[in-house]
C-alpha cells in the first residue's frame, strides 16, 4: 500500500500551489505527486515531485504574442513543482495518442 504524503509537506505544497495561482493569475485544475515517491520507491533523500495543470482567464488564450505556458518553481531539496497550461497539456496528450 502506498504511503500517504506527510501532512506538513502536503500543507507546504498546497500553500505553494495557491501562491503560484495568485502570482500567475491562473486556476489550478489538477495537481498530482509524481516521481519516485509516487511509485513507492523513494530514496532517503528523495524530494517531492508535484505536477499540475492550470488554466488562464479566457482572454489570455487570444493573445497575438503568447506568454510562456509553463510555470515552474526552482527545485530545492524538498520540492520540485512544475505545471503546464491546459492547452499545452492537451496538445501534448493528443500527440501521444
């Protein structure tokens, strides 16, 4: 059985996601844990890998000069957080199928 995420780490991750959503003016649609911990094979020094999909306000999608469609925090010893705009995520998912 997979171990549940530590409560203090979960609180920290949720706080970082809320901060990113405010800072970038996006809505986070979904966030997941990825990496070795999600597979149940973390090493003693494994960080927490978090990936998320987000959406901008509708007017963002009609820009003539689109902004970056990825949000990332600098990786540190504890957290590795990064997300894709929903359009990028769906385009990449469609290219795999």
